[in-house]
DNA sequence: TTATGTGAAAAGGTTCACAGCC
DNA sequence: GGCTGTGAACCTTTTCACATAA
C-alpha cells in the first residue's frame, strides 16, 4: 500500500502523542483533540487514521491504547536496522546523545571519521573507524543506513562509499549539500540552515504561516 | 507577493549553488544543469526562477552573477535579526558552532538555559542567561527569533516566555514536540527523529522515493 | 446528540509542451 | 539549434460536507 509522505510524518507525531496520552492514563481521544494538540485539522486526522481501517467509534472517539497499537504497527519496521554515523563532530555527537535515537528499531553501531584522533576511539560506546574503511566495515557490520554529519564537500563521497558494495538502503543527510543517489537509495536531507532561511523569508514577508 | 514554501526552499539551494559557481568563475548556467546538480526537473527550476521576472536569456541560459544577485535579493531580509538560542546542550552547542549560522542576516546574541553551571558563562562568545529572565532579556536585547534546542517538555514554555511581551516573531524548534503558537508567530519545526522514522517507513516498504 | 469515515470539491504543486527569443 | 518563460494539464494533498453508527 502506498502512503503519502505527509501522512507518514503525521503518523509519527500521532504515535508520540498517543504514547504520552497512554502513559497519562487517557482512555479516549477525539480527532479534534488530536488535531488541536498537534496543529492539524480534525478532518485531516480522521483521513490519516481511517486510511488503514476503521479504528474509531462513531459518536465516541478513538480508544487511545488501541489506536496507539494500530499506529505503531503501521510504522514499525519488520526488523532492527544497523546504522552508521559518519562525521563525529559536534553535530554527530549531539545526535549520538539524542534521546530520539534510542530506539529498539535501529541502533547506531559504528562511527566513521577522518581524524586520527577519533579513529580507534569509542564515543558513547560506539567504535570509530576511518572513512577509508567504510565499504568493508559497512558490509562486515551489516549496516544499511547512514547518518551523515559531515562537512558539505564530504557528503557525496560518503554516499559513494556506502553504495560501493551496494548494501546501503537509506541515508539521512544533515550536511548542507545535495547528494546524487542511485535509484533505489532513499535519501532524506535535513538542512538546518535552509530551515532558518525559510523562516527569515516569511518573517520578512510578514506572513502568517505556522507549521 | 505570495511564494510557496517549496519554492523558497529551492531558492535557498539555488543561491548556495550559484554562490559556489560564481566563486568557481562559471559565467553561464542552464536550468537543466542546475536541476541535475540539485535533483530537480529543469522545468521546475525555470518556473521558480521566472517567478520574480525574466532573468535568463533564451537560447543561452542564466548569467550566474546576475542570477545570484537576483535570488539573493529575493531572499535577503531587509535588516539583521537578533536571535536567541534556548537550551545550551550538545545540540545547542553544535548549532552555535555551525557554519550555516554565520551570516550577516542574523546573529545569535544570547543564550538561555536552566542550569546554574551554564547561566553567567559565555559559550562561543555569547552570554548565557537564565530561562526565567527571558521575557526581560529578549526585550532588552531586541531579540525577535528563538532557536529551541530544549527537551520536549520545555518547548512550549519557551514559546510562551517568548511571546509574553509579544516581540518574538519566529521560532525554529528542534525539540521533538509540537508547540501551540499564537496567530502571527511563525514556527518551523525540525524534528530529527521524525525524519529518521520516515526513512525507516519507506525502507520497510521498499519504496524508490528519493528526496 | 456526538464524532467517525469518506466521497467530492478545492487547493496546492509539479510537469508538460510549445511559443518566443537568442 | 538551443534554452527560457508560461499557460494548461496533471498529480497530490487538504478540506468540506454529510451519511453513518454509537
């Protein structure tokens, strides 16, 4: 089944909210309540949630516990993924320490860098290897996802090294540059400075958008 | 004039590319070349660039120098903005040190945190104040933009503190939570874990998307 | 009465195709 | 011939409106 990207993005947020509601012992929630808390229209929430079957009760709302399980099932990968992080700078370390990256669905198992001071060391319990050894290490450690926190000129080389033996399936690119990827490789880019520039643009133009 | 958000996002990338081309002494570039380098269709590039007037030469392409000035004019804010960063943790420090945040259009002039060890210190040359003093300090220092690198439970309080005296116009939220903002306040959220979750979802579904 | 589920309509963006100019 | 500019077509996503069920 094909799911639109904006829908997936909202599903992740629904799960996070439902998880909190569940811990707070909330039993029932309506599409309007969900929408108000996350900044979406109630009709949008209903469309998203009904996409995978009727899960709510008309006249009542959604059972939090049941809906949480349902959304989690939709989002959960069938197995755990091994992740490699390239570029152990400040941003890389921040991500390593990031709570969001504590999950049972993926695990950062190896780090890569070019600095002699970092190669051979461990950071937050993960070993750091040299970028030149990436093709072999990725294969050896069964790594299929790369997180890139490298300078802009290095991003493309990292993607190339990751696809050399063909096992990398996804890349999360935090460097301020676009990368060219072979078909089949999924690349998501989070460009921090672009976000700030967009904000400045709409500030300048006195817009009223809120995302 | 109303400009679509995806267009602004691409404009920022065009400028970055043109800046590099200009430094490399490239004089002329076509919409196809731009598109190939950034992963957009040539027709998309032309639509974006023609949106603000005819700037290219038919049969020739775009003059890099002229186009760069043009795109910069569209994006440049009319004045410099003062920015406050809340939450001097690893991510906050990574952003402080981020090259993308070196700009003549904005400057991080103050930091805020709750930790006694950080309040009163300076980080990368910026003074750190207590979060409780935000309303006064923001007004005093003429800060209109906030960057939030705080834990999820603190994000909403920061927005509330920033809007208490009404001067905050934009927020860039890096915390993994949604915030409710009064109308007129522009909030952009960069949710690192959501991006990874999206990637995992499409990996699971063996899609062929590339963004 | 209340809140979901869902076709249909509207809005928002992208791509096409070709006229127009170099 | 080559490449831009752009209306029209197309596709995607959101919102509406109301039938339906608790």
